[in-house]
C-alpha cells in the first residue's frame, strides 16, 4: 500500500489502521509511508530508505529506539526528512 491514509481525516485513518491490524494476522502487508507515527503504530518491522538505498531494516521498536545507522537516527530524530 502506498500512503494508504495520506488524504484521509483522523477518523478514517483510524478505521483503515484497524483494518490493517486485522489483515496482518493472515497476510503480509507492505506499506510505504512518510508518517513515522503511523509506522510506529501499526508495523512489526520497518525499513528505512534514503535516496533509493535501503539503509536499515529491523523490528519497528529497534528502528525507533536504537537504530544502528546514524542516517536512520537522524531521520527518526527529525534532523532531516
């Protein structure tokens, strides 16, 4: 899914996220998003790409709390993006 909730209001976004949570029990779902908050809320694993390069991927909790790459840390901190 490419930015599945980018044009939705908060109530509709919440409903779509609930649907994705339900679907991920039986399916693998790949979501492209620029919303770090959304990635943190609904993903089990997160990948960070920069300029087309896969910089890092891991469990979402690790990416947000203890990333290995300085570029990932910079993005999570809001230093760029």
